[in-house]
C-alpha cells in the first residue's frame, strides 16, 4: 500500500508533541499508474503504424521512385496502416465517451432481437465473401431491455466482429438471444464440458441484482481457435491481445464492450476451449 504522512507540531512553537496523520493513497496511485500506462500504450500503438507510414514515404521518394510494381504494393500497405490508425483513434474516442457517462444509467427501450438482426444484416457482404454463415436463433421473448441503442449496437457489433475475425473461412457463427430469469441462472445454463467460463466484469462492478430482475442474453458463439485459460481474465484490458493472433484489431473492442455493459448494469461472460471455439455472452437487464 502507499501511505502519505503529514507531520506537524501540536503547538506552533512546541516540537515535543507532534501530530502525525497518515493517508492511504493506494487507490489514487493505482489510478494514476493506470492512466500513465494507458497513455504510454496508446502512444505506442499509434506510433507503430505511423513509423511504418513514414518509412514507406521515404522508400517511395527514393528507392521505389521508378518501380511501378513496388509503388502499388507499398501504397496498399500504407492505406492499410492509415486505416489502422483511423480505427484506433475511433475506438479511443468511443472509449473516452463511454467512460464519461458510465455512471449515468441509460433510459431508452431497446428491442434486442431487432437490434441483433440489424447488426447481422450489416455483416452480410463480409460473411458472403468469406463463406461464413451467421445464424440467428431466438428463444422465447420479449427481448426488450432498458438501454442505449447505439451503445448496444456497438456491443453486438464488437462481439460479432471478433467471432468472424477469429473464425476460419467456411465456419458458422451463431448468435442466440434468450431470456434468463437471473444472472446466475444464465451463467449456470451455459456450462459446457472442457470449456472455461469467466466473467469479464470485475466483481465490484457486477450488477447489484434487484430481486426478480430478469435478463436478456445475447450469446455469440464461434468455431474458431478459442483461447487458453490464462488469457480469459485479461481480455477486457485495453490493448490486450492473445499472442500469435494477427488480426489488425485495435485491442480495444472488448474494453468497450465491458464499459458499455457495465453502464447498463449487466454482465459479460466468456467461455472458451482451445481449438474448439468461444462464446461471448452479454446479459442486459430486461425492461
Ligand atoms: P481486437 O481488436 O484485437 O480484436 P478485442 O478487445 O476485441 O481486440 O479482443 C482482444 C483479444 O481477445 C483479441 O486480440 C483476440 O486475441 C482475443 N479474442 C477476442 N475475441 C475472440 C474470439 N471470438 N476468438 C478467439 N480470440 C478472441
């Protein structure tokens, strides 16, 4: 722990008696440290594509000046790097906006079944190109939740993007929408042999569940490579990525999911088995 001590004489001119005050500043220090780490990581993440861009500009001005084939290839890489920076900045802005109003409960009414369908429809061009099928299964409704529609679109979009990104071509992704009587019931219902399940929200951020509060769950399952147990607790850290997975992602998608679901006083569960697949479930309080 980190303590700050304040020492002062009891009376102005008498140093035989001292008052010592101790203040526990561990939490403040930790927050400060997290901020500093975040800034360092964000700068590093932005500098990598920028350095690559600068390098290619230099090459195009010198060695590759008269080589048309090399020029095309380098320009394609530069466009990709510029896209990466745009995505990173977009996600960083999203994250700071979400954090700003994280303590303000959302007030809209959102039909999650319709929202899931809209997001899935939006991915059709990509899935058709890659031969991946996205199946939507709907249990027994109603699926209305109290929430912020744009943010819930972002949650579903990020989970679906990951399922598609980390699945091989030709595999199926399933999105299931169901009601759960309680958060615990929802978690218990999802156990699969050999799979490890873990909540992505820290215990102190877990919803204080009002008696009788039902949940609507959106569960996104892929048949991709899955993840080893040790990665699961760290997935929602900013910029955390499982090694050896080159995806062009920003490493911020699940941090965004976590903060939005937190604001909605819901839960996020990840279940995974290496080589078999992954299910991410977002639980949101039913309206
Ligand atoms: P990214 O932009 O890198 O996808 P995320 O925060 O969305 O960032 O995810 C963090 C990491 O978690 C990813 O880099 C990937 O290693 C892992 N991951 C997320 N979803 C899946 C999934 N469906 N299957 C396997 N690994 C996943």
